């Protein structure tokens, strides 16, 4: 009887031990070392780009300024050609301008006074005296505008003729004195003076080099394009090319292509480069290409984790009779790869870590995880206590829930940049105006706190000199 009781106790002990072992194995809490959080330093690649520099001259304003500067008596000459000939020329009305490309045409209404000595013989009698005559005429001039190698505006004005409005005539004792040839002689001497005055006035008023130098220097200062992402742009100009002048209506447009290296920075404001001097003038039959810039947008780990948790927390995944339920999930970076940290319960309990390759899906405008796998420490522990997880079936079921749409981040980046570029004042009188059109994500990297989308954007951007002050 004692022996029979002893056998029953042994069986009971064995059953209890088996139950405890089964329970321990079924609910074993995993102890896995967390991968070290680390990040590989990355920089946005600089991009070679071109910015048009638009300088325009309002011909109406130029006309008004010339009219203000050139008033009253324009020419006063005595003893012209060593003859007893004096001429005075006044401005009769405002000058009027018209322009085509780099040629300005003027109509210059003038009043003419001349005094001269005139002798004539009639019936054997010499008649002579000093006479005065008045008349009015309209001169026409053409000014060709160019820029020399030192960025100085060079204007060459030449007369293209004149038309008498009121021809000066004088009758003396029935003899008509030929005043017109004398007036023509006087005009031939005064035209060059008027041409020189027009050239001097234009060159004093239109200081192209001042504005080009200002734009060249001010663009080299870092500009904040996106405040939310703390995105900065630094422009290092390399060269300038100017296209032939063009006119649109009453505007003379001077188009300059600024070739530059565009650098983008996330975070602190970058240092200013050592200023490079303004290069010599170069004329080129070309226009500036599309603006090209590398920028970045950040999708924070917190946002990605929030999205993933909304879909995965309390969701159960099974493999045969084995199951795990996710209770929490978060994300960080390690050696250039994402690490997902998941708290689980079920056939195992504890915290597991898995990783993969982050890629950008252009069709979905989303980041995805490819080639998911457990990290090395997790693999080592699972090989001893939960080998059934290593076949990867459950982790592959989890992976689709980790896709994160970045459309909002990219749209916000583009919208914020366009808002800034719509009217970015670089300096008084110089504005950066433009719009980004296309955006192409080039790569995905991990930085502290976020997944960074490195994108190339193209658009139409120009530096505009608001107005030349005459």
C-alpha cells in the first residue's frame, strides 16, 4: 500500500513539473539587449543651378528723368566756324522716347535762335547787317545701349536727322536771306553736344554694376527657406552671362543668368562663404535654365510610430498554434537602418527588435520597409527560446502596416518653400521670386528623431531688381 501511494505521488510531481515547464515556455519573458542607437552623418548634396537676374529699365521713367535733367537752354555758341554766327537752342517740348531691344529713339523738339552777318549786292549797292531769326524743329536721335566688360552702361547716341517745324526766314529789302543753311551749320555743331549730354545723363542715371554687384554679393548670404524644418540655402555664385537686351512694351529688359552652386542645410544657420568678386561681363546667346535645388523633409519617428501603433497595437498574429499580440511599438535608428522595437505578449512575452531597409515608393508617395529581419541579438535569443519566430512569417505579416505616407510632409515642404520664394526680399530693391514645380525624392536617410527624405526640386526662380532709381 505504501509503495502504491509513493508511485501516485511521483506521478503527481512529474505532472506538476511538466505543467510548470509548459507554462514557463509558453509565457517566457524575453530578455534581449537593445541595439545601440546611432546615426551616420549625412549632408544634402550641393546642386549646380542657374538663377536669372532680371533688370528692367522703365523707358517712361527714364524719359521723365531725362526731361527733368535737360531743360531750358541746351546750346549757346558764338563765332561758329570762325564766322560771325551765333546760335542758341532751347528745349521746346518734352523729349519722347521709343525703344526696340537696345536702341532708343528720341524726338527732340527745339527752338532755334540765330544771329549772323549777311551782305548782299543789288544794283551795285552792298547791303549788309547783323540779323536775327527764330525757328523751331524736331531732331531725332538713336541711342545704342551696351555694357562693357566692367559692367558699365555704355550709350552711343547719334543724330538721325531733323525736321523743321517752323523754318526760319528773313527778307531784307526784297531779298530772301538763306537762313536755313546757316541754321543747318549751327545744328551740325550743336547736335554732338546734345548727343554727349544724353549719353552722360544715361550713364549717370543707370548704374548697372551697382545693382548687379549688390545681387551678386547679397545672394551669398544664407537664406532660410523653411522655418518648420529649419532648412537653409547657401548660394555660391560662379559666373554671370548676359543675354541680348529685349523690349516688352516700354520696358528694356536686361536678362542675366547667374550660374551658382546651391547648398542646403538642415538645422543651424550655415556660415557665410568668403565673398567672391563680380566676374567680368560676358555676352551669351542663352537664357537661364530651370532652378535646381536639393532639399529635405523630415517624417518624425513619433509620427511614424503613432501611425503604426494605430494599426498594430492589440493586433494578434499567428504561426500555427503560436501567437503574438503587439502591445506597443516605437522606432529609432542604428547604423543607418531603422530599428522597430515591439512589445509583445502571447506565446512569448517581452520586447523584440527587427530592422530592414527603408525605401521610398514614388507611386504611393510613401516610405516602406523592405527585407525585414530580426536584429542579431533578437535572433540569438529566439534561436534558443522561440525558434518558430525565425522563419519570418509573422514579421512579414507585420511589415505592410509599417508603410508611412509622406505626402503631407512633401506637400508642406513645397508649399512653405513656395510661400517663401513668392517674394523673398534679399536686400532693398532686390527680391527672389519664383515657384518650385517638380519634386523628386532621391534617397531616404535616418537622423536623430526623424526619417529624412532627400529630394531634388526644380522650378522657375529669378532675382529681380525691383526698380532702378534714376
